[in-house]
């Protein structure tokens, strides 16, 4: 397996916190097919995890995954978490 160096801009984006959900969860990316989408999330503390619809993460349920965004619900309220905008 080849190893690659992470570009500086990607590393910077992946380590920034967002205002979404109080910075507890950051969306790093979405992948997979439309019928079986997945999302890569970074949790507070730096742990990353791949999730799919129905998974529970940080007390929230993954209710939808679309390209570049994921919906997390708690107590019947869903909030969309989106990818950070690329730096121009």
C-alpha cells in the first residue's frame, strides 16, 4: 500500500473546529453510493470514525447522509453538519 503525505491545506481543514454542533463533531467527508452513503466524522478529542444512517455518535443519530453533508438528530431535532468551504 502506497503512503501519501497529506497536503497542508487538507491537514489544516481537517484539524479546524466548526461552530456546528458546538464543535463536538466535524464532518471530514462523505463517500459511498447513494444507496449506501457513509460519512467520516472527527469527534472532540481528535478521534475519527466512519458512520452510516442509523448509527449513533456523540449522543446523536445519523438520519441522513448526502454529498458534503450529514444530518444528526437528538430528541427529535435534526441538524445538518456540512463540509467546511474550501479556502479561495
